[in-house]
């Protein structure tokens, strides 16, 4: 590897476990590669073969992350003397793609659904005997009549399914269910998170819950304080509040044995080092153990739902620069647009919706000795279809699409496995990216590129 390639690797922070980039490197030709054990995938080659825009899913990343998480909890539980069980539940809303869900379930994860349609998928997979019928299913989200009926149907079939009561109507139906249920606490302790709301429409206050009296089969106290929580204390402090409610509820409901702490574990999208998962898990286990033993009560089972943490690093999105355009405005901090053959508003909607920041690198960086600050523009006709970088610019090799010589330039957006597929749209009737799966040295097309006819059908044509 040349000194120039090493510098590029450092610039884009590849090969760093703390940033989930240990799977990536540049080869001696300056092309980005994905490493899976002894298997190597050349991203530029895949872009040339399958075309762009392109999504590359790496199930081995999901499997490795989940296995590491479960193993880590086992080690830490033994270290601190924690006696409760740990359950990882993957929230399907993060990415419902079959190839992702089956990879996660195959590594021992349980599931959480948030709608009737998601639970219908679970029913379909159970009927096809594609995973163990002993899997545990949490059901969150507003419970429509169809949703409640399907929950009831699966419970009658012996599925370990736990509806989480989040509103008064659900309470009326489920408080005295003969099957196990959970209830959601409206957590007043707030975290520094985009998703945290001052007033939450889900769940019940501690005062309301403690007035409810007894349930027939209450098993789980659940709460959720947000996603991408950047401060470790913002995850740990609410646990103490929830435990106080949990132990008071347990006085009237001895069947209660599980605390579901929801999501929150962040992804280093912008390559800023945060707190390690080991430190967080150890603090959680120590705190729950301490509070339990203070009251002379058993350690509760713990559920976490860190969906983004598991799946975001397992997918990258690849785009081709199809045009470059100078910016002549005197107050602009950058002097050039790079136009991609995809759409931020369609393919990476969080860029526009919540101002998500991404780590971006070239997929073929032969020109990395001549870097420049640019802004990126999508291929829709919308002026909001842009990305201006983490600190006001995106650093990429200088490139001029109008020269008519040299190879095309491809760029990679990292950590796109969470939410972007389920939120994707067809603004301007643009097609979604083609999706491929890279695993065990093989490439499989998971989703073909949409034709005009395919997209038109969604609009009644």
C-alpha cells in the first residue's frame, strides 16, 4: 500500500473497530475493498458490474455484531454476578428486509414488531418453519383490531408473544389477558436525542401505572427514551427511575420479571468516538444488580432493542458522480457540486428529514493526492436533495466529469443499513438502488433495479 493510500485510509478512518470500519480498506490500486475473512470484494468492480445506484448488504457484519453482543453480555454477567437473563429483540421497523431479519434470527435474536403487517410477516415465517417456534415476539405500536386479533391468534398457537400495552384502549383489552403482557412507562427522564419528545404519546406515567392495581399476567415493564443517545449517562440514569417503578409494580404483580430498556445505543456515523458497548452494558448490569439486592429481590431479566447498532454498519450505498458543477457564489465555503446518480431524499431520506450526517469516501481514489471540499446533489429536481457534509463540506478527490477522460468516480456512503430502506421513496419517480448481498465470497442480487413500469405501478399506472 502506498503512503498516499495509507493517508486516505486515515482520512476516512477505515480499519477502525470503534468506527465499525474494520471491514474496509483500500487496495494498492486505490480501490475500496470489503473484507470478510479471506474473502475480498472490490466495490468499484461491483459498481461497474451491477451499475449504480447500488446498495451492498453484508450479513456477516450483522452476524458478527450480534454474536459479539450476546457473548459480551454473558461474560459481563458472570463478571458482576448478574443472575437475570438477557434477551436481544430486533425491532423490525429498523429494516424489515428478509435477508436482514433472517440473518439476525439465525444468530439467536428475538423480534419486536410495531404493526399488524410486521407481525403478519412473523406469522408467515413461522408457518414456513423458517425459524425456531420458541422465538419471543414483543408487539409495540398502536394496537388496531387486526393487530390485537393476530396477537391473540398467535398466542393461541403457543407463540411466545408479548403485547406491550401503550394506551387506554389496549389496557382495556389486555390487562386481564390469560397470556403474558407488558406495559410501557412514559419516561419523564429525558435524554439528549433527536427522537426524544418533551411530551410522549406512548405509555403511561408512573403514577398512572401504580394506580392500575393487578394484572393477570404482567411480565414486562418497557420504556424507550430515544435513539442515537450520545451520552452514556443519558441511558443509565433513566434505568434507575424505571427500576423504582418496576419494584413498586412487582409488589402487586409478582409475575413481573423483565425490564425492557428499549433502544438508544448510537452509531458513530460521523466517526467521532463515543462510549464502548462494554462500558455501557457493565454499568447497566451493575446498577440493576445493586438496586435489586438493595430490596432483597431477584435480578430482573433485561431486554434491549438496539436495532440501529446491529444493522446500520452492515450496508453501504454506492453512487456514481454523473456531473460536476462550479459554485460561483462568493460566500460559498466550497466551489463545486458533485451530482450523484441517486437521491438523498429517496435513498437516504434521513439526510433530508432529520439532517442525518454520513461518513463518505471514494470507492476508487486514484486521485486522492488532490482532495477538495464539495457538496453533493441528488438526481431529483428538488433543491433540498443535497448533502453538505459533517462540517459544512464533503472531502473527496478532485474530479471533473466534463473532461471526457479517465475512469468514472464512485463514492460510498457508510452505515446505511438502518431505516433508509423502509423510509425510501420514489420522488420524481426515481428508481430505488439495486441491492446485492455479499457473503461467503459470493454476490447475490436481492432486489433488482426498478423499471419505469415497476415504479409506475405504485402510482396506479
